[in-house]
C-alpha cells in the first residue's frame, strides 16, 4: 500500500529530517539511505520498521543538516603536498599559487566526524516511530477510500447477479424451444418420454443455480472481510479468485446472449476489484 510519513526535529546543533515512502509489494522490502555516521544503527532502524509494517516496499531517508557554523575541516597535508608536486611539473608558479590550486582538488579537506551519542540514537529511533505513525495514518486514509471502492464494485456485482436471476428462467424456456424446433425440422417421429428425459438432462447440464448461490456467498464474505479491522489483503485475493471461478463457470454455461453480456460486465467489475487489491495489506 502506498504511503508517506515525515518527521523532523532539531537536536543540539543539527536538524534531522526523516522520511518514509511506501509502495505496493506482496512482502516487506526495506531500503535505507542514511548519512555515513548513522549507518551503524541501520539494522536496528530496519527492525523497528519491520515490526510496525507488515507489507510494502518501504524507503527510509534520513537527512542531517548542520545548523550554525559548519563543521571544522582538517587539511590533509600529504595529499596537498603531492598535488603541489604534480602541479609544479605542469605549470611554472610559486608555491602559494600552487597551494591555492591544490586545496580545490579532491580529498584535501576532511570534516571531523563527531562520535555518535547514545542520546542521538534514541532521538533518531523516536523520530522514526513518529514517521511510522504518520505513514500509518496515510495508509489508513487510503484504506477508507479503497473500502468505498470495493463496496461500490460489490454492489454492482450484486445488481448484475440479480439481473442474471431475472434472465435465467427465460433462458431455460428458450433452450427448450430451440431443441423442440430443431427436432421438428427433422420431421421424424420421436419418443416423447425419452425426449423429456434428454431435455431435463440437457437443462441440468446448463443449470447455474449452484454457481449463483456460491457467487452470492463469496460476495457476502468479501464484504465482511473488508469490514474486518484486521489486515486481510491476501484473504481478499483468495475470495476474489473464487468469485472469478464462479463467474467463469456461469459464462461457460450461459448459452444466452443476454446472460453472456452480463457475465462480461461482472468480469469487468471483478477485474477492477483485483487491481485495487494490490493496494491492500
């Protein structure tokens, strides 16, 4: 499920900005972009994330901004001298000019890295938990929108199922008439009792009563599962598969243009449900 959470705090002479971004994923995938001095606690930050979030591709980004005067930097003398010697072989200039050039080259200045403090670790963990809360709220709001979408699609499926109930008796009548007409065109004498037996067998073969009942039960179960406060994304996926199986069976037994049209519309509604299920935990 997509989501975004952000938390920010000032600690001593630094400003800490922590952001969480979540995308759809069947499992839990955690990625972290942390400053060098914070990487030693990456594992424990991921552990906190893993305990709070069950699914999703989650990116954690922590930015640390220095407030006030920048950190003191140390000149790396051996590197500077080596650059000066190389520059002297290229250009004829006094040492001061060469020094100015050398100091602009890579690795000549190094910032002093302060020791990581226990209080700073606790602060970052607290910051992460705040961002997780914001991410969870974001996900919850999206979930409410998805719930409305699911209920809309389920209502559409129920309306289409009711339309099938209306058409089904007409379909059986047309099947009987079609068979009788076909036999009449043969102009042969038939055993009426045997014909009735075969007709019953043929109609039973195309009977969709069980499929209609099972589909209704699946729709009801899907609605109850959506309303359950416990995360059930995978269960909803299984129920949707069963709904699709019943709809496909109805379509294969349809033998009626109007009913087949309704089946196509039901498949379209179910496909929209399946697309949104990718966003459900």
